[in-house]
C-alpha cells in the first residue's frame, strides 16, 4: 500500500471520529434541553390547572352570593 494512501485513510478516519463525537455531544445537549423543557411544560400545565380550579371556585362563590338559597317549601 502506498504510504500517502494510508495517511489519507487515517486522516479520514480521524475526521469521521471527530464528526461522530460532535454529533453525539449535540444529541446529548438536545436531550438535556428537552428534559428541562418538559419539566417547564409540566409546571406550566400544573399552574393552568391550579388557576382553573381557583377561577371555578371564585365563580362558584360569586354565584352563591348572588342567589341566596330559597326557603324550604316554596
């Protein structure tokens, strides 16, 4: 085998290893970001549920205040 061909093959091999490493690092970074965003989304969903419950409670108490209970037998 020609020495220049061997050197070229080794350089190509090194280049592809480095590229593969960069891609793996980027995938790990994106997975971490996805995990953070999922936690954030869960927190926002929980707050939406909480505020929904609070608003229903508020509307319920306002409705009860506007319409006092009727006397029995009427």
